[in-house]
């Protein structure tokens, strides 16, 4: 009897994992629960259904592996014409495609829908750091690259690393292999290392540092957006400090390549509705995202540029041949 | 005094009938999830997040449910460790060392009750620690840079030789195999893939759950088939189930010491529950006077890792809440849950959202008591599992493991890998090579290597950086003592015996 009960409970637990795969749209988050892609799927999927942009709920599937490559390969090879499928993407997706990290698959093998929010890139230092402005920091790197270690939440060659290199490149420092960068497990880890004095600067997304900004442990010396961010008006952009770099970690979606144009446009429309909804605005604010809406063709054009630049930097860095 | 009134507020938030109900459900579900190999606390919590949303739970209710599942899974992991010699999740790995021998000796009930009490002590004290000291403790994490983490991992590995009571060389070989497997995947310091053979499945490395289920569960099936079940605890006659007061009293100091070690390991974002239970076990083995029964069913060897890993689970909430840095996979999921509830953990959380923090702490305390109450009487039910005919039970458990692993990545590659590990484990069993060090190598190897590489980047290749802080030096000294001391102690302890023989 009790065994039976256990069996039923087991069934219930497993059933939960699989429930609803039928009669629903599917959003693949190519990572374990808890990351940005998971957030994208869960939040956008939920809002899409809540505001009536889709008539069926959006079921989230987590498919971690290969830094998003497994999910990418699955979409390209096995579900290339599935009109009910969307997949979460971000700057990391574009970076890895540019670096050929998805086993030879390329950006034109899926269709990118758009981005509807972005985490602004930033450089932060501990509160007692001698570097007061972005230029202080850049000068220090220029005069002695070994004196500054940057920490970020992505592996070497990842987007957090590349942001630093883009910034230094625009400032005229191109000896990028001399730049010291350590990749730690998350943005929070990087900040912990900086507060502890183990590294001199943190490269990451603004959302990662917000709590430490309020507590006064960290200072953000530049954000990589075209203009100052509402709500963080006292943080200068890199551009106004003379370093013309824009680098944001956008949050968006892609769909399989072989769906029809009408199906693609329907998804773009649905994403637009989410972008314009109050629910999404609230979610963006709660998660430190800045408005960044690029949809359909506009987004595909933007992505081509980004991928080109990242590929070039990665070649210089030696991450790809 | 202020803490008490805040806690009272927390209880007022958490102690509604609805929330108590959720805590009960969460504890039961969590225990089951924890006990099933292949389903750990992190996928347990992750699976239930959508449920929390679809039920439309508010922030506190969702947290009550999730933390109950989290602690429940930490309690539940020990059950399959003790009964089947298959860790239900990675922190329960160490519990197999003494728990399973106890079960084979017909003391499964004692082991379960004892480990339940140890879990309670560890988790309860850790929650108190979290409550009183969290903002201050978070500062400890700042002191740990790459050099300190590297020394900490060296300390862990230096004690590994003593893990297998028999042949140290085999334990060393096993550790090296684990470290080798840990190398597979993307190299964090250069961004280049290593040993992946161009296979995308290998890019993120080998998931340790795949290795655990393969080396333990699948191997167990092979051995079972070969021996027709003779070498198994299954079918062991059970004594009457009473509360083993004597064992609890004997192991109580071990629980307290392990709680401290586990809690500290939990606080450090780079360490976590697995390291906590491992260090607790090895520390206890080094500290007690007579450790000859360790590995053969010593009650203290059951109590120490369980107190340690549950304390680490509580400790891991400290950096998650105060720094926004998850110390483990499960806290990463909880962090995500908080974010989707529009709560951003960080240094200001305790002042900005006291309702959430104290509601959470109160629900942790509630979950703990519920789990103790559930677990001790439920032991009878769990032990009955051993009476299920093994030819039904083992394939069933294996099947569930397959489903659990498949739910991780949704790829059949992991299942094949798991069978591969099972075959490997079978041969290791034949060669008498312990499998626990392999898992620890996989679990900790990556972090150890990353710490060293980061330290070398920061220092520009200057190795003296590794000894540049008092904490690092202290850990190195402990590591050297931990590695060398056993040799001398063995000489002192064993030689007289040899003469009397």
C-alpha cells in the first residue's frame, strides 16, 4: 500500500516535469534553470500568455549543454520547421556563433526574432579603488597591463572579456593578449573578488552590481550604452568619457529557419506585444534591464555587425584561428 | 532582541495554515526527489518552479514551498545512500561510506534515524547561524581569492588518500582518474575546448550526476546480476526499529563539529555542500580517537557527513542572500526564483526586504522541524524498501535514474555516458578501486584547477602568490599535516599491535 503511494508520488513528480508538453508552445532555455536564458523563456513566455499574445501556454524546456550549442544543434538538425518553437538567446549566443563554438553551425541557420531588453555592459571597481574614472583605469592598463586584473562571469574569450578588449581597443590599446582577465562562475563572484581586493576591476552587466551599488561596496565607472540609463543617471557612459563603445547583453529569441515568413512575422508581432506590455516593463525594471528593442530585420542587421566585430577580436585574441 | 522580534514577524508571515500545508508538501516531495538517484535538489527545485507560478503563489508562499523542497532533498539524499549504496544526490556521496555498511549489518533503521537527527542538527544550527550572523559572515567570502580557494582544495585532496580504508595507492589512482575526467570540457582560462573530440555534448564537461548514477546505480545492477544478489543489503533481515539513543549520544559531538565545518564550506561560494560533507567526514575521521571502524559502519561516519551537508545547505544561503552569489546549483535556482519574484538578493536585501528574509528564515526552521517529525517515523516505511524483491527494486531505481538524467539535458548522449560509467564502475569494483575519490575528483577538480589558473593570471605566474595571505598559509599547513600526519600516526598506532600479533 505504502509502496503504491510512493510509486504514485514518484509518478506525480516525474509527471510534473513532463506535463503539458502537448498543446503548448515550447521555449527552449539552452541552460540549467537559474540563468539569463531561463529568465528569458520563463518571463517572456509567461507574459505572452498572460497578455493574450498566444492562445496556448508557453512551456519552458531546459536544455543545457555546449554553452547553448546543444539546443542550437537540435533546432538546426531536428526541428528546423517547428512553428511552435522559440529559443532564448543573448549576446553569449552571438559571441559563440562568431567564435564557431557551436560545432560549425552558423548564425544564418536559424532566424533571430529580436531582442526586447538588454543588460547594459559596465566596468566597476571597489569603493576604495584608486581608479575614479574609466580613463584612470585605461591609463593604468596602458602604462602597466600587469597592474590591473579584470574579473568577469564568462570564460576567457566570452562576452565579459571581449567588452574589456573592445573598450581598450577604442582607447588605442591593442596589445590584447597582455590584458589580465579571469573568468569566474558568475558576475556576483567577480564582484566578491573585487571587494576582497583580489582583482582591480569587474566587467559584467549592470544588473549584477546593483545591490553592491546601493550598499556602497562598488562603484560603476562606466556603462557601455549610447546614453545614460534611467534610474542610474549618475553613472557616466563610456562614450561621454571619450571611449566610443556600446556593448549590451541583449535578451532575445530565435526560431527555426524553415518556418514560413508568416509564421516568423507572427512571432515577431507576439514579441513586440510583450515588449510594449507593462508586465515586461516591470520585469525589466526588477531585473536591471534597460530598454533595447530591435525586432525582425533590424535585429538581424545589428547581429551581423556584432558577430563580425567579435570574430575579429577573437582572432586577435587567439580564441579562434 | 531585535532579531527575535524580526523572527517573530517572520513566523507571522510563514505560519499560516496554507503555508504550513505547502511546507508539508514541499518536505515530502523534496524527500522523494532527494532519495531518487539522478534527481537532486537543484532539479527538484527547478521542476517545481513552474508549479509555484501556475498555482499563483505569492513570494512568501513560493519561498516556503521551495525551501521545504530544498531541505527535504538534502534530507532525502541519504536514504538511497544508506539503503542501496547509491547516493541520491552528490552531497550524500559520503554517507554511503558508513551508511551502507550499517544497512548490510541489519542496522538500516538505526542509520536512517541517526542520519535524520544529524541532518536536523546540521540544518537547524546552520539556520540559526544564518539568522544571527549572515551579513557579517558574508564578509568571509571576500577574504577568499583564488589563492585561498586553491589551498582549500589542496586541503581536501590531501586527505583523500585516507578515504579508502584499504589501499591508498588505489585511492590515489581513483582521484587522478576523477581529476582527468574533470579536465574534459571548456577550459575556463583560455576559452578553448579540451578532450571534447569536437563533440558538443562534452563542451560543458561531464556532469557529475551522470558519473554518480553510472558509477553507483548502474554498477550496482551489474554486480547484482553477476552475484544474483548475494552481495547486497537487499534482503537483509531487519531488527526492530528503535531510536538508537546510544549512537546519537556517541555521535553528537561529531554532529556539532561537522556542522561548523559544513557551514563554513557552505558560506564560501566556491566550495559548497559536497566539499562540506567531504571535509566533515574526513575531519571527523582525523579527530576521533579510534577511527578503525570508519568505512565499516561507524555511526559517527554516518552522522558527520549528514550534519555537514545539511549545514552547508544552510550556509550556502548566506552568500546567495547577502551577495547574490549562489554557492551551489540549488541556491542558483533559488536565486532565479527570487529574481522572478522581483526580489534581488544582495547586500541591501536584509534592510530592503526584511519580510522576505525573515519569512524565509522562519520557513527554513519550520521545514526543518517538519522534516524531523516526518523522517523519524517514516524510517519504517523507507526500510520496507529493502523488503521489495531486489529484482523489482534495482531495475526500478535504475529506470528512475535514467529518467532523471534525461531530464537534465534532454539528450540520449548522457544516458550512454552513464552506462559507460557503469561498465567502468563494474571493473573498478572488481579491481577494488574505490569510486568515491573518482566522483570527488570530478566534483572538485575543475574548481581546483580554475583557482590555480586564476591565481597564476593575477600574479603573472609568480607561485609565491599562493602563500600570500594568512588564510592561505593556514590552509596549506593543515593540508600538509593532513597528508603527512596519517603516515606518522599509523606508525605510532599500528606498530605495537603488530608486535602483539
